[in-house]
């Protein structure tokens, strides 16, 4: 069994759906091909005006388990090349999680703090014998593609935008629901001690963070909802 990471970036244009949406489509296609889903994480890079990004300058990493090994995921290159938006600069990184070395992780962390170059990305990928390809335009997406893989492998930066059952969550649930999904709860208690019977209001949007390689959802108590609610929530969701 092989844990495979597929990083993508710069797949959109000003009027298309974002890279995260295409990442979830690729994630679904991996499952259609018999791969076991782990999740999709979003990774944020600097919103520096010197960087030619489309909207938020974020990449994505798809994580799956595959019995057939790395070659079974080769279809991803054609998938992204065929579905990336017109005028985009897509890049894709395909790697075994175990092959992600310290050089790649260091490059990835650096990419969250300052401008890095395509040459730096390819140098880091070669150090780990990781496959990194540009798939159109300027191919600038190779930077975020590799960095997304490195950050997911390191396991301490990013946010899950998909994992089994995540997008089906709605309304109020209980702690057992999160436990069954493998989501760890982290409490901002403010004097409230979690109780087994407590409710958790999803507010229609649950996006756990990536911490120690696991999905972790930070929650705080809402008197108005009489439930724990996600601390990380959509901007139009006021504090309760």
C-alpha cells in the first residue's frame, strides 16, 4: 500500500472555478479508479503583488492510498492538462509520501514566507527524485504544486477542503461524528468544559486544519447556539 500525494497549482483563470475545485474533481477521479481516499488539503502562499496569482495564491494536495503504486496515478498529468482553465499556468507534483525529503519540506516552508523560483522548485524535486511537471502556460504552478506536497507531507500546515464525509456534514452533530471521521477536536474552552452530550454546530462549513499529519478542528462554545462551533468559519459567519 502506497500513500500518494498529488500537488497542483495555478490551474484557474479570473473567471473559472479555483484550484481547490479541480483538486476535488481529481480526488474523486482517484476514487473512481479504486484508490482509497485520505483527503485534500489547501495550502496558502504569499499574496505578494510581485507574484502573478489569480485570486488567493493557494495550492492543493490530494492524498490517496493506492495498492498499485505510483504509476497508477500517472493519469493525473493528463487530467489536469485537459481540465485546467484556458490561460492558466498549471503545475503538478506526483510523489510517494515517503519520498518527500527534508529539502522538499524546507523548500515548501520557505515558499510560505517569501518568493521562490521555478529553478528552486525543480532543484528540490530532483533531490528527492520526485516527478514535477509544468503543464501549460508559464508552468509557474510547479512551485505551489511541489510546496503543497511538501507541506502536506510535513503535516503541520494547511486546511482540509475534503476528506471522506466532510462535505456531507450539516446542522448539529456530536463528538462521535467527528471521531468516526478521524477528526480530532481542539477546544477553546473559555471556562466551558466539554461534556459527552454536547452538540456541535457545523454552521454548514467544516474545514479542519492539518496538524501532526491529522485533521484537527478547533472549536469554541457558543451560548447562542448552545453548541460548540468551528473557530475557523466563513467570514460571513459572525462570532456567536
